[in-house]
């Protein structure tokens, strides 16, 4: 009797075990076992509808993962709240990052009231009730909201412990810092004119949360931000721009540092697009006015894992 039980237990323990010859499993994307992160664009019209709503920018079907998800680790959303209305968001997430595209109001989180207005960033951790917040709008308001629930869903984990405090980055503070960088004498020699949001609790990764990374950047008229790449997925939000602003994206460079057979993404105000990991991307402003953008990524996690692997095509130095 003991032998039969042991045999049954052994069969159950081993029935899921598989073995692959190395070359058949070392590259799951190349073999088709897992799908690559695709290009995607999301129109700003999504947050112009006459309703209060959370609008996930969902690519889970293309990614082959439970949704909603915009990348394997993150979900980007547009949030629209009509005047004097409120919306509750509740995620199994360690980090929620909000950029206020328009409007003003307050967010209630764990007994705190966080005021916000156009251009502010609000960052929320997990609380006692999970990552739950109530957003109340004084006027027609819209957010770009990114959270890391897809990562926890994949891990089969539940967010329990806050790794940072709720944090407000005001528009005035962020734009002042960006102006200082833009007017620095050495700005012309930098591949990006931008500021990275950071949190004092993230002293190893220098990022806005332990999983998320966010940048506020300006693209001056007549300039090109030369190609760079990283292993995190970029969820790019365009703020203001005129026709003639665009990005070129592709997986390979030629010997001169130009992207081979690039995909062109024309910028549109308050619209978003996805840049796949490992793909080179360059930004162009052929209009006569400044343009601003906000990329958000899972680069907090990637930086901690030492796997971000960011690389730049460097500009020629200007004296």
C-alpha cells in the first residue's frame, strides 16, 4: 500500500517536468513561445469622451498575458473625471504614478488628501486597503496613470508593504528644474534635455519608485535627440507639440549610428505610444516650437536587477 501511494505521489510531482535542448528554449521570443512587445499608439481622443472613466491602454491579447496590461510589467491608463465627480481606483500594485494632463482636484489616500492640478505628478504606494484611492475633480480633469499590477499578477504576489511615502511633484517644481537643465551651458552636449523624477527612499536606483521610472523632457525646436535604447519598455506620453515632431524606432543601427528601416511615430498632444525593449529610438523636432514628453518605464526594477543596459549614440561635442 505504501509503495502505491509513493508511486502516485511521485507521478504527481514529476508530471509537469519538461526538458528542452538548449537552442529550442534559450530564445522564447525567437521560437514563438512568447510574443515580443509590439509597437502601439493610443489617441488622446480616448480621454475626451463625455464620461468619468478609467481607460486601460490594454495590449494583453498581443502580449499573451492576463489583462489589462500595456507591457509585461506595467499598465498605462487614461483617466477622465467630469467636473464635481469622483473615481475610485484600486489595484494590486506596489506603485501608482499619475501625471495630471488637465484639470484640478484632490486624491484621497489612506486618510490623506493630496491636491493636484495640471502638470503635477502624484505617486502612491500600496496602503492598508491595497493601492486604493478616490480621485475628486473640481473641473474637467484627465490623468495618465501607470501602475505595476501586471508584474504582481505574473508573480502571483500581493502587494503588502509600502516602500515609499505618497509623494507630490508639483508642476512648478518640475518645470523649474527642467528650465535649469535646459539653460545649462553644457545642455547642447547632452543626448537628452530632461529631468528624472526620484524619491529619497530609492537611493540605489535613483528612480521615482522601486519599480517605476519617469522623465520630464523637452525637445527644443530644430533638434534631434540621438538614438538610445534600454531593456525596459517605454510608455511614452506626449504633452505639447506641433506638427513635425516625431520618433523613429527600430531594433538595429547602421555603421553611422542611424536606425535601420525605422518605424515613424508622429507625435500628437496628450497621446501615448509604446517603445519595445531593446529598440533604438530617436526624437525629432522639425517644428518651430518646443515639445515636451514624459516616458514612464519599469526601469526602477530593471535598474535594481542591473539589467537596464542603457546605451546611447553620443552627440558630437560642441565647444
